[in-house]
C-alpha cells in the first residue's frame, strides 16, 4: 500500500475487511539512518524506510479459538484484502490455539493514533558526525585505526483490534559500536553505547578510553585457564542477565525445565539468589530507556501471546533485594502456573546500590582480570542456565590496583544465576549496550560486578 496512506488508515481498512470472529492489526512504520567507517574514514551512510503489516485473525470453533498470523512488507492497496483473507485461512486451518484468551479491551486510545509516524533521518547525526571526524584525526595522530558503525532506528507501531483498541507507540533505538586497532592488528579494543537520539554519546571520550586500552595491551601476559577474580563491565553483565531474563519462563519453571524450577516441584520464587541487595527490574517508562507500555506481539511464543496485544505493561521487579519475585508469563501461562501476569518488557535494569565506577573497582583490586565484553554466548545446560562464550577485544591483568598488561582471551563457562550468588561487589548502575544481543535488546542499565572465581574454562586465541 502506498506510503501516502496513513498507517492508522491501513489499520482501519484491514479491520473493516475482517470476517473473522476477532482481528488484531499492527502496522509498523520504520525508518533507519546509519553511518559506517573503517581505517579512520567514513565508508557508507544511508537512510531507509519501510512498512510492515501484521494481521492476526481469530476464529471460534467447537473445540476452541484458533489464530492465524500473516506479516508482509510493502503491502499495496490491492494486496490488503488478500492479506486479511490469508490470515483468516491460516486460522481456519489451524487447531485451537493453546494460548487463546479474549482480546484485550478497555485501554484508552492513544492521543496520537491518527497522527503521522515519527521518522529518523541523517539529521540525527548532525552533532555526532563532526565529533566522529575529530576522533578520526586524533586516532591518526595516535597511530591507531577506528572502525565501527552508528545506527538509528525509529519505529512507529499502530495497533488496532476488533475489540476496540487503538494504540500507538514510537520507539527510537540508537546504537554505536567503536573498535580501535593497532596498525599491525595485534591489539584491539571495543566500546559500545545505546542511545535514543545520539545527543548523549561522545566519540572523543570513547576514543580516549580505547587509546588507553590499546596502551595497556602493549604488554602481553599469557595466562592459563582457571578461575580468576574478574571484573565484569556493565556490557558483559547486561549480556548475561538479558539471557537470564529470556530464560525465565514461568511455565518452564513449573514444569521442571529451567534453572528456576524448584526441586520436587514448583518454582524458586521467594528464594534468595544473591546476598547482595540486587534488584533486577523492567519499567516501560524508565527515563532514557523508555519502551512500549503495552504488549506488541507479532507472534505467539513460550511467554508471549498474540491474544495479549494491547495489554498494559507495568513496572516489574524480577528480583528484589536478591530475592526472585517474578517469572515471565502471558495471561495464558499465568493461568496455568497460578502466578501473576508478567509479560516481557523491552528494557532491563539491575539496581545494586553501589556507588563505585568500574575504574574505582579496578583500583581496589589486588590481582584479577578486567574484561571488555563477551561474545558468541550459547546455552549449555538449561537446568542450571550454564552458558559458554568468549571474551573479546581486551582482557587485562590488574595487579595492586593498576592494569599491568593484556592477557590472552578465554572461553568461559558460567551461569548468570550462579554468578549473582557469588558476586562480592556491585558498582554503580549505568546505561550500557549488551554487545552480543545488541541486534535484539539495547535498553539496559547495569553495574559492573566483581566475581571472585569466574570460570575461564580454556584459552582462546582470538584477538
């Protein structure tokens, strides 16, 4: 359908065409702007725009309600009715949906539902691009090379349902990844930032941090595999705890299939997971980390349901003062598990009450390792949430409060749940970018963690 047709009009037309018992329509209007650079010079830049339409049809039957979901991009006016009919056909051919619930109703309409979508453009980099150019100049003068990319995305989502919902959410998402390399490519350092608008990122300070890390790496120390006192920076903590959140299905826990299952039956809700006063939470209105305040589900999954579209989201504590308090549920799985409804929210914050920066924690380390980030994280054992992965772009040896050199990279084997129980110190919570999951999850705030016995299971020869 032509982009001159307003997204809310597309939603209304699709709903009007529906012949099913229930219908949910989501129009996602997306625009992106990006910059890429290599060897201290910009290589590409561009802006893209697109629209995706998702139609969810529900059909009542003697055995229950079935659902059919069809999503397509660049739908023309002529293709709109066939798209609606396709979703209805999928629903008629499907068996009853296990997660069937009455469609959500009663939520007040979004004031901006009929307004034009928000868009990004190259203007989002108006202040950032010149600052990046200055960083290139400093890097050339310092005999290092900068590589990386900046991406800004704006998605305006319009949700309409046959039960009367008319909701809209605008989601800006910005990421910056900067990598510095020595001319001989033997030393590498990484830094990343998440942002809503690129007004709060400073490439000069990031370049200065990377220059310091490359200088640390001029001295090389080889260490064997083993358990080491380790400082995990906020980015690494985010990567581990995002995976923990994704793995916290209440249904899996009740059925004895994940780390939050209680031996003998039930869940570990109410159990102390950490002696530190750690609170792991999500809040759609968290300043700087704002996310959709209602469920936007384009498909059903273990912990999400298309029937929950439009369900309001509230601040949720997954862990409070070290105690497990919530697990992920849809309305359907909340009924199965007899636990409160707690859908996923697109941000994650770990509050620890700490005040020290990572630099201050390093200065208070007698001997240990300082990581930069984690990479290639994979699950080994869901029963313990044992994960494996690699360190990357700088592991540094700390002795008597000072970084004395870079050590080889490692493969690690650790469970984030176990790490929380063993962590001996948490630093100051700050916004961060999880490197491994940055394509899927960017809105996080974490402290650095000190783990006295992080398991480096083998040596890795990666840079």
